[in-house]
């Protein structure tokens, strides 16, 4: 039986496409999106192909990124309302109406 060695994937434009589900690629996509503005849980799942956005946010925080969370009520694609959903944003880029 052969042992496969995992490659150390560095975040780059080539491996951050939504088809790449490695943690490194997901973190890179999410950080890039956060730099453009706030993102909620549903949007991260739907547009960035990140199944567990909260886990990626925690990893980015552990890497030193200052990411804040605002809780809000959102409606999913099936019309169901969810309370306490996360809206993530960089501390230097708060959403309108939210104090950093």
C-alpha cells in the first residue's frame, strides 16, 4: 500500500476556485470576499462553496485576521426564517448600521 504525501497548498488565484474544497482555498476565498465587504453564512455557503463558514472564520481569526460577527435574522432559499445567523466582516470594514 502506497502512502500519499499531502501537498502543502498555498493560497493562490489558481487554487481558490469554488471547486477547490481544501481548507486553504476556502480560507483564501472567504478572506478575499471579506475584504470586499461583509458576508453572511448563507452567502458563503451558496457563492463560495464553504459548507462550514464559521469554522473557516475561526481559522482566519487564529491566523490573526480581525473578523467580527453581527447576529441577524435571515431567510434561506426555501423561505424559512433563521434567527441568530452570522454576518461576518473585517473590523476595519463594518456593514452600514453596525458599530465595529
